[in-house]
């Protein structure tokens, strides 16, 4: 997979960097993904090996906040879904505005795992993704929201709360070895797809919402290669991307 040449590259040039996964039985048309990381360490090799294994997805790498300038209107013509596996610090007010304008075009958006803790100084970001990892207590929904916490190497039983949604359809309840986030803020208006009763985890671990015209799927699971090895985790990830692409306004 090729990297973006530079932040200043045009969206048209960016489109040319999309490369197919090396799979003989790959479909002719792939879902085009911009995959953004940054601001948080992760196991690089197994992470991209997982993405390379998804036959129906063609992804291009980017790094936040360096490549935040790509998140602007016009990207929706070249990319079906933006996936953020980042915990980016703040982006500029101009970049925030452009990102909101991009979401008003209807591009699919999938923030993953530690993206819940990104953009600490941007209050509206929690509205975009439907939740927040809380670094500083605040008032929300008429109550005080306490600080969140994280807990490594937990065995988590995940319940499929909505078995009919396209993202979770055909997926049975499962167990995953993963990092958990506790006491996170979750907007009560989101549609919850995945839950857990783990005592060290926020009950909602996967939900869908909408920002502007864009469908949004937040997926809390997926800290490291132990989690990525879980077949149900992978199926939900791929289903989520396909659903986001299909839900874009025609």
C-alpha cells in the first residue's frame, strides 16, 4: 500500500494512490478507505496485515494531525469511508470547519478504539462520534460526567444488542481479549449495536449515529493483535465499512 505523497497533494492525486489488496478472488470494485493513524502507539505490522487481508477494501494510509488537511469537501468523491484509528491532538479551527463540511457531504466515518480520546479541546467532536473518553470531567445530559479509565489485557464478553443491523447480522455473542475503557460518555441518542457487562468497561462498545449527512460507526474494540485475531471483531469491522459505504446518500 502506498502512502499519501504529501498533505499538499490534491484529492485527485490522492485518488491515484489507492491500491488493491493482493488477493486473487478480490471483487472488481472495492470499498475505498482512507485509514488515518497517529497520536497513539499501536502494533504496526499486524495492524496493516489485517487490513491487507480484507479482499473487498482498498485503503490508503495517512497520519494525523499531519494529514488533517485531507478531511475537506472533495474527498467524498475519491473515498467511500474515512477510518480514524488515531488519538490526534487538536486540529486547527479551519481544519475542524472543513471536516464538518466534509461530513455534510455524506462520506462514511468510522472512528475506532482510541479515537474516542482524540481532539480533547474540540467539544463538538463528541457530538460527531456520539461519545467521548473523558480526560476532564464535564456536565452532560444534565449530570456530571466523571473521568474515564483504561484497563489492559481484559477478557471481555461482547453481546450483540441488535442482531438485525447489517453491521452485526450473523454475528453471535463472542469473547475478546482487549483493552477496556471505563466510564466513557455515550450520547443517549446513538443506536447501540454491541454491549458488555464487564465491570471495567463502558457498557456500550459499538454504536451508530449520524453527523451531518454522514453515517458514523464507532467501534470501541481493537487495541492490539490479540483483539484483531478475533474473527468476530474482523467481521464486524468489515461489515461496518461496507454499511457505511452503502449508507452514503446516493
